[in-house]
C-alpha cells in the first residue's frame, strides 16, 4: 500500500515506489534490492533471539566463516578446515568416504607433512599472451598447495584466474574471488617479476611486492584429478615455455591419509590395559571378555543389495535377504563382513529359503551376551560365514573362563583349576524304591549340563535287595542309552541273587566316555525283579572331566 504524502512533497514516482518498498517490507525480513527497489529476501531476523534465519543455502565463495575470535571455518577445495586462530594452525580434518561400488565405508584422517617447493614447469623463456591463457593440470599424487608463484613479463591489470575440475566442471579455486571472476572487473594488478598467491594465509596483500593472500583456503587435489587453470586479464603477459605452459612454482605437500581402523585393524595400543563394562553399576556379577573368530567353516551365503530389516521389540526379529538361502541352522554363529553398517557376529534363529533371521531384538533373544542383536535397516551387500569362535571372559564370579564352538550355547570352563576334576556334577536318589515289574524301572534318570569336548569319568553306586531270599534283582546303568556292562549270560544288566530275606548288596560301575563336541549326557540307574519284589536305595551318580 502506498503511504499518504501531501502535494508538493518533491518525490518522483520512482522515489515514492522506493520509499513504499521500504515501508511495505515484512517485519523481521532483511531486504534485498532488485532494480534499485527493496524487496523481500529469504533471510529473516528472529524478533526474540535476534538470530538470522536463512531459508535458502548460504554460499561463501572461497572465504572463511568466523565463528568467534578464536575460531574460523574455511573451504580447502575438497574438505572443510577448522582453524585455531589463537595458535594459527589448522585443526585436523576428518573425512568419511563410502564407495559407490562396494558400499564399504571408512573414516579418513589426512595429515599434511612438511611442504616442498616444486617447480612444475621451469622454463620461462617466452612471454605467453593468450587471453585467456588455458593450462592443463594433472595431480599425480594427493596433495595440498598453499602457494603458487608465477613470473609476470610486464605489469598486468584486472588479473583473474580459476581452476576447474574437468570431471565435474566445478570451479575449485578462484583468484582473487568468485565475485570478481564472475563480474570480470575489479581484478588484481600484478607487477612485473615473481608474483606469489598464498592460499593458506589471510595477511594483507602487498601488491607492489607481488604478494597476494587469499585466506585459509588451500588447494587440495586427489591423485589422478585432472583440471584446467585459466588466466584472465586486460592483457596477459606471463612467462613460460614455447609450448604454452607458464612457469609454475608450487609450495606443495603430498598428503598422508590415515584410515581410522576398525577394531580388527588395531595391532598396537599404548595403554597397558583395556577396560570393559565401564558403565556397569550392577550389584550382581556380569560377564565381559574377548571374542576371537578363529576358524571359518565352508557354510557361506551372500547378500547382494539385500534388505536388512531391524527387529521390533516383542514383534519380530532382525532379518536379511540372502542369495543362496537355507544354508545355516538354528544356533549357528555367523559372521557378517563387507557391509556398511551390519558387520558383526550374530546367532541364527532360522534360515528359511532366502530369509535369514537372527536372534536379538524381537521375540527370541540372544543366548550369548557377546553377539550382535540387531540390524540397521538398509539395502546392503556382504558375505555371511558360519564361524568357530573362542571366548575368554570374566565370569559372574570374577574367575576367568574359556569356551569355544560354532553353535550356541557355549560351555565355559574356569581357567587355572586344570582340566582334571572340572565339570563335576553329582546326582542322587537315596530313599528306598521297589517294583514288582519284570520290566526295567528308572530309579535315577538325569541329564547333565552341557559339557565341553573331552573325556569324562562316570560312576554309579546303589544298594539292591529282594523281598525274599533266593530271589533275584536285575540292575543296569546306561549312558546315553547304552548299557555300561554285560551280564555273563549275555544280558546287558547286573544280576544279584539275594541269599537272605532283605539282604542288601552294594553295586557300583565306573566307565569313561568321550565327547567330540559340547553335549549333554543322559544317565539312568534302572532295576527290575527277577522274581517277587525288587528293591533299591542310595542310588548315586557322579561325573567329572579327566582330559
């Protein structure tokens, strides 16, 4: 709306429109000019906090953003640099790269070693006058250039230059800045002689000495990166070789890139101790230790841009779509490798067709405390391998334990106690029992805990009798369903003929069994009548590991 003005105010219609544009600008907006008139821009000031809000991208062409007196952020062609203005040094730059082909990711830290003065083209016998003067560039090694020296044959006015990346067409360096290059006016005035352009210094220019400082914006180039350097001026007079390339002297450093290692890449640690469970405040013992994948198996599958899906608590477990399908079994330890986000050791819950489900978040929890329990939902590629793992851990009692295997659950043994006598268990049924059956009846059927591979000593003792003298009682002891003795008449049991009424006889058997892999052992003391009524009491079984 046009504001009221009395006649004869002396403003032209154009001036009135300009005043109106100021009056009508929205509250809080930072205006811009279009055709000499203020109009609304995309920048606003928050009325309360006084912060400026930018509704579009902010472009800072080849310059620094000063955060406060001691800190600034600058572009260094391919990375950003945070600069400590108190100590006048760049804070280390960290980059993250994800390979578009393999999908693998890594974090990179670049170190800038000592600089070298490198004369890229030493000949300055000819004055080059092409305007613009176009020079091809090729970086043979990854490098950072902090300053460049050229030789000027005679004074040049309105000098500008750009370096353009050939692959993308993007301009990666402006001299002196983007605005002047784009406008084509206001360039540098260069004296005859050596002219040095500093890319990593914000000192004041000294034009008469040929010193120009462009701020903290060093030029970085990747190995194999091709570019084009173009010089502009009112009149070009740069010394160089007859084949058209100017004399160029670079103050350059060949970058040393360090990849932040994954855990399996760490081989040297300065600290003499590692500290685990540093957030544990539980009043009950918790485990913690080290897991080693020591032997892969031939059971493998792959994921080729397959869908990883995170688990939903109480609803569904994590899943991934595999290529082959049906390879793994419930309880297998599998190692994921080559993915961006989901590498690790997991426990298989099922592998039906191409759908592999792991234990963890969802409805089926992990058995072991060291396996991964969820995926990050993404499309990804990688390999899956069933593996044997070895674990050394502090148990809930604080004693060190070891366990190994390719399936859950692992059985752990305490370190330091030796093998002999470990894995001890005892079972008993002491009260008297009786039967009039001619079929074997169980007196003490038990199943041990899971035992690690090894050799075990197993024994049983019992008291048997019959209700009447000259009557018999049969007794047998089975390990995993196999009798551990043979009757002289060919039976797989022990026979006792009782000479006195209620005359008790002691019986015992010792046997050995070897487990090739972790397993439980089923044990059973059984008895039956030969005639009349058989009786048994004080039945005991014990087992321990011997090797």
